C-alpha cells in the first residue's frame, strides 16, 4: 500500500510518499516541499494559493517517488481543534469481548459526547477500558466479561475550517482519506512506547504555531494550541534591528542562539533602503531571540498547567519542530518547565531522506506512519470508522477488514445506540449473537411502525 502524507503548515507544505510492505515496515519513496501560501497561523486564508502550494509539493513528491499513491492522509492544525472526554457502557450478552463489542462501546461514548454543532470529530481515542468494574484494562480484546465500559478523549475541529482545507486539497488534485491532528502525527513520529506509558507531553514548535499533545497510558489525554512560532522571532528581529524580514530570517538561522553572545558586530540592510547597511551587535540579536523564546515557553508551561496532567508525565517533555534548532533551547525549556526535556527528530526508517531527519518534518513523517497503521491500539478516525491494531488495510480504500476470527461488525446508527442504552434490562435473554442482532432489528422495526 502506498501512502501520501501532506503536512500543511504555516511556513511550508511537505508531501511524503511512502510504501508499507507486507512485513509491516514503512519505506519513504519521495518527498516534496513547497513554501506555504494562503495560510496564516495554521488557518487557510486563500484557498487558491493554498492549493497551489499543496499541488507543488505533491508533484515534487510524485516525481521523486516515481509512482502513484493509494491513501491520502492530511494534517489538521491545532488552531481548528477542541477536545472533550466522554464514556460509554455496553452489555456483553455472550460474555466474549471482540472487535464488535469494542466498536459498540466506543460508538456509545462517541454518541454521548456533547459536540458543538459547528464542529466535526477527528479522533475518538480510548484511554481507559473497564471490564466488569475492573479499571485500566490495557486491551479488552478476547477477555471474558458481561459489561464493557470505555472512557475516550474526543478531538474535534471546526467544520468550516475543515471544509476549506478539503477544498484546497481537492483543488490540488487529490481526495483526502484521513485527517489527523498535527500534534498527534508528531507524537507518532517521535515517541517511544516507554515514554507513552510513563506519560509525556509532545510540543511541536513550528513556524507560526506551537501544538501540544499530552499522552498518558498510551493515549492522548489533552491537546492544546498556541498561535506563536519561530516566525515571531523573525518579526521581532526585523522590528528591533530595523532590517527587512528576509535579512532577519537569515540572521536568525545563522546566529540564532539563546546563549549570551560576544559583543561582535554584523552588518544588516536597512528597511526601506536595502542598499544601505548598518551595524548591530550579536548580543542584541541574542537578547531579542531569548525574550521571545522565553515568553513562548512560559505560555506553553501555563497551558500544560491548565491541562491538569503535569504531575502525570513521568517522561517529561519532548520538543520537536523547526524552532528546536535554536542553540540552548533544550536547557531553557528544562528550566521553565522544571522537568526533563528531550529534543526529538523523526524515528529512523527505511528510505528516510536526510532532509526529513530535521525536527521540522516530524508531523509529515507521522502522517505516513499513521496511514500505515501506527496509531493508538483503538480509534474512531475522521471517517467515523474504527481502526485498530493488526487491522488489514485495503489498498485505495479507507476501510477495515476484520481479522479472520472476528465476526463482521455493523456500524451502529444513532437510533441503534439509543437502543443500546436500554440493554441493561435484557441480560436474561439467552440467545446467540446473530439471534440477538435479529431481535434488536425486529424490535426497532416495530417501534418505528408504532410511531
């Protein structure tokens, strides 16, 4: 299966084509990068310009890969997103928990959530399964029990913003199979199993935004967004040093450091008269960068405090994204967050281009890994389909095929879920699973005839 991942950022669009082999390994085949246009702080402000940037990146990736793609996974900015928790309970008449029962429980939790009308669900992520009152079941599949409860973290996004995103991608010539929150994708690319188990916060420090996702027990428990990034440092340098933004960006890249610099002088062009040069000290450059970076990290620390999980992230903070290339950032972040901080690049994988080893490409790499099945053990995705470990992905289709030993599962409608809540009074019905399904279908048909 060939996967196209498109990370639509505020400063760049990155398209990666990767192939998942029969052994489950993912290999990078091609990459395309284009400068972002028509986007501001993760939000599309001009659909035509944005689609041109997306198309340019895709064409470059296809040229490098030399082949077409079958599945398209696109990132969604945290600026669109909101989140909430919900729960659902179902009875298990045959006392055997399979994919069908897990699907039912998650759909009930999904249905119970009070989602704002103008929002759509991106991810329904379970963080706690409870079997017959026993909490913190890591994986209920195959267990015996009469009652299954699931607690989920639901990530939603603004419907109008998603519609604009889909239009921009469609104008670029592709149809989206899955939408993935960018902080979620970044965490897939950089986190290890032990870090998730201990609890960890992933912060992607990007060009114009910072996105945060807190993992506790192998699932996201909190996500947040800050509309500040490395471009703000560039703007501060431009204003303070009275130099054009392009010169300020070059200065940041060449001399960017959070450590006190010697009072060396450099020459920069003047705004409005680029033929004239004036001298500025590197000490001033360092002070400007330090002030903006410190402010950004302090705001992120406050967001983490407000999230309520700071005391549960034993593995500390993992920072990624282009802004992490600032010298001394890790030490400053450790002092501000007052916990261990690790700077992360995307995981090594076959065919990983040298450019993709940069922290700024964590989200893009995470998207193709997600498309290949590297997600939380269970999840209802942006297409309202249950995805789970060891599922068999059909090429060219965003659907799942159940494992041979599992029974085919029907997707429950909202009315079916209402009926599910009333099953507590039907535990004494001693019927086979197929007979039970027929019973409820007939019951629903009779109810609709009555009303």
